[in-house]
C-alpha cells in the first residue's frame, strides 16, 4: 500500500456505509493497485463466515425439515421468517444472505456485477451454499451432523499427507506472487497442510516481499483455526511489528485478541481489544471488541 492509497475507503465499503462515489473510487483504485487488491482479497477472506456460527443449528433444522417434507424454503434475511415454496419451484436466496450477529460483513452486496467489489456478494452466497450442503447431510440421515457443526470442536486435524502436500514436497512456485497465490488457493480449498507449508516457504524465501508480510495474517488465521493459538499469535504479532503501512492491522489485532482468548490470557486479551477500539474505532470488529470487554468485565 503506497502513500497515495486510501484505506479509509476500504473500511467504509466493508462496513456498508460507503456512498456510490466511494465504491466507484475504491473499485477504480483496486484496478490499478496490486497491493491494495491483495489486501482487499485477504480482508474478504478474513470476513468470510465459513465455520459454524451461533444460530446455524436452528437454520439447519428448518432447512432439513422442509427438505424432508418435500418443500423448499428461502434462506431468510436477518430477523425475517423463512418462507415455504411450492414443490418444484426454483430455489433462490432471500434478498440478503444469512448472517450471524458476529459476522462483520455489511451491506455491500449491491455492487455492480463485474466489479472487484462484487466479490462481497459471493462471500454471502458461499455461506448460504454451505448451510444447504450441511442440511443435505442431515436429510441423508447423519443425525449427529448438526451437533458436530455447532458444538465447540477440538483442534482440526490437517488432511492426510499426499504426494503433492507431503512435508518434503518443494513448492512448485518460484516467485513470491506465485507462492502467495498458490498458498491462498490451497487454503480456500481446505488443504491446510499445503497452505501452511507454502506460507512458511514464502516467509522463508521472500521475507522482505509484500506477499510475505501479508501472509503473516493469512497464516495466523489458519493456525488459529487449526488449533495452534500460540503459533497464530506469533504471526499476528510479527505483522503488527512491521514498520510502515499495515493495511491489515485491524485484522491482525482481531486475530490477536482471539488467539489470546484461546490461550486463556484474559488480561492480554482485554488489552488487545482496547487497542483495537483505540486505533481502529471505525473498524468492522468494534462490536465484537466491546462485547468481549463486557464479558471479561473490563
């Protein structure tokens, strides 16, 4: 991110308070600035709600019950009831995808098709598709699936080693940009082991590159999800210690707070949330930070 970049536009668009000129300006800027494009894509990934969230059990039960009864329903807007549809009618999503209370994504779904901002809509559709897929498992008779989806889970097991993802397999990419892209692709595909290897290879081989710096947040989030909060915390802290512009500082602080929570370090966690509120008062994570401080009695 250069001195001429306008990170406040990215924040306003993510929060859903941007004007149409703001959206046009950011879309034009993303088309010209590779660094900001990388930051934008990572921010979208960070916001994406791919894991189970509060309220999913009720949504899954509604979808499964309707499917078992031969009906199809719309996924509801937040706070709106589900609507039954006649059998054979085409399935469509309601005007807004399901979003749990702690999902930081906001109203950017109206972006024009074909623009870089239109990726916001895909994140919501991905979550809705995930809910339908989970409901299909319920309909197939796996009665414990709902509990498994919404109960706290132990550290995720990395996928079995394969020839392409064995610990000794060298990265196939030869540049920082290629490694970063390949690592992101592996992470989105759920290939945790391969993604971790590639992020670490990027950080070892191209330590001073912008991609390696951004990968600190990506790898931190992946390690936290996979049950390694101490290693994740180290990644977030390294990113926050980088000199110069840090376009993903708020994501790193958010990840830092969550890692400290997982480690049971309540005092340090509270400090992280206070820092987030102090340094990023307009960020999408403000409500979460305030809620955690209240829960901690701080």
